[in-house]
C-alpha cells in the first residue's frame, strides 16, 4: 500500500488529508506518512 500511496501523492492524486486517512485506517504508519508527505503526522483534535 505504501508504494501506491506514495506514487499517487507525488502525482498530486492524493492530498495530505487523503494520506492521513490511510494512517487512520491502519494501512500506513505515522512514519510512512512522514516519509510520503515530509511532515509529521498529527491527529485532529
């Protein structure tokens, strides 16, 4: 899943919000989120 999400993010198909949904669903880790987006993953409060 990581490679697909990373590729789609780099192509502008997925936004940071889209990538965060993969973290919430358990498909990606917060470390993978940071690697893909370049920013730390934080939960909405």
